[in-house]
């Protein structure tokens, strides 16, 4: 049965256009092609990434946080209470008013004490500022290096160009010069029709191999660590994004969509490092720097994800292949996954535009995906109000006119 499923999975009509077989993609005459077995190494490399991340966060990000004066907020812990803890763990972290009254009777606490207990208990589960900073630092470092690597893969710089090893259109040096410094420019970077020229008989370069392996390993590591990473409001969307990205990278490798895949990965990496750097400065309290970087990020994100990707890259993957061969399953599947990815981009663009509106209107920019610590603020305001302004009225502090209200 396993052999039958294996045969169906690797059926050539699923992955390749008509009249082509896997035998056409076997290495020959110095040409090397992508093989499914090459991706096995990405799983152990993903765990290696987790180890490297731990070391980076411990020995690089943590000292950097100290240099940038990243400070934790003082959070009051909830007093041990078996009844409330059981309800918190088994039922919900946000009890309704009827639940609060019921728990008040069971626990022997007042309604106010139950509400305060749940606020403090939720605060204990929220990730610390240092954890957020370290995670953002790690992602910023990877995305920046990945973007640089992606551009290097698209535009190779070679110190020596043997005259007999330069495909036409790749090298800017004259063909009669046997050895010379030159820039090898991939023609599909500026002419998207070149993405499909000769497909699928397109050999793979070593730079493309390592770019794919590193990117796929990193996204596997993100998927493995997502349960322990900072959870945001778009947690489900993040899972969909990571899975869709892994599927797209893997499929583009199997079907030899490497040229298109290289462009797509480099395009995505162009904006991600800006967002992570904005987060880092936000956690460090550098508001102006954070806001300025965020505006640059928003512009790059919208241009790359809502303009270039759908109107250039997706046009390239949807229209141009049909000029060369009839549509097959892989063609539909790849573009379906691209639509899934693009839908997530539209969702995130909506959140980004909301944040940009706040920036323009003079409000503090914060990540719309974040679980805002309004309960922390409520707790602090409550404690401050009790200390400075005396009693509460209907659960809200009575502001003394001699004190300025803090934003």
C-alpha cells in the first residue's frame, strides 16, 4: 500500500507538464537538477537553527537588550487559589460576569477580587518584554541576511569568469576576455519570461541550492517553535502562512520552479527585517525610530506584497507558463497556494494600514497583531489611582485635578 501511495504521489503528471518524465531531470553533461531527496536535510537543519537561535538569544540578543535598556514592567502575581486556577486552566481565561459571580461564591472572594485575580493571572502568562525583544532580534538577523543572500543569488558577483562557462545573457564581460571580474545577472530578474525559458530543463546553481535549503530549514524551525514563541492575535494566520510557505518552497523545488521560487522568497524577505527592527526599537522605547522604520516597512510591504507580487510575480506564474505547455496539476496547485499566501498579505496589509492611520493621527504605533496589555495598564492605573487619588467610584479611579492623567 505504501508503495502504491508513493507511486501516486510521484506520478509525473502531477509534477511535470505533459510528455516530460523524471528521467528528463536526471543530472547529465555537467547539469545538476533539483531532487526531492535534497530536502531531507532541512529537517535536521531546522533543529540546528533552533540551537543557533537559543545561543543567539542568550549571548547576543540578551546583552543587546541590556545595552538598549529594555526594561520589564513589574507585574503583580495572582495569589494562589485552587478554585480560580482550575477555572482558568480548564474553562476560560476571560470569565463572563455570571462566571465571576459564581466563582466569587465558590472561592469566598469578592467580585472585585476575582476580577483582579484573573487580570494578574493573565499577566503572568503574557510573554516578557525581553522574550519579545530576543525573538524580534533573531528574526531581524535572519531576514536581513536572507534578503542579502537572496539578492546575491539573483545577481552573482564573480571575480573570475572563464570564457567557456558563461551562458549568453548572464555575464556583462566581453566573451573574448578569458578571465575577468564580472557581474552575472540572472535574466529572469528583469525579464520574467526568462523564468520559464527552457522549463523544466533548467539546471540548478549551487547558490540556489543553499538559498532554498536555508530558507526551508528556517521556516521548519519557525513551525516547530511556534507553540513557544510569542502568540499574537494572528496566531492561526501565522500557522497557515508557515505551512503554505513550506509547501510552496518544497513544491517549487520538486517541480523545478526554482527561478520563480527564488524571486518570491527574495521579495518576501525585503520587508520582513524592517518589521522586526521596528519591533526591537519599540521594545527598547525608541518610539520615534520605531515609527519611522514602520512607515518605511509599510511602504515596502504594500509595494512588494500588494503590487509586485500579484501584478508581476503571480502574472508570471499564471500566464507565462501557459504559453509553453498545457496546464497540469502542479500548475494549479502552485498558483492556488500563491493565492492563499496573497490572501494573508491582504489581511496583514489591512492591519498595517490601521497602524499607519494611527501614526498619521499622532497616536502611538503598536503592532495590531499583538495581545495588548490593557490588563497590565488597568492594573497599574488601578494601583496608582488607589495610591494617589483615594477611593474608586463604580470601579473607576476618581481623577484628582491636581494630577495629570497619564497616557
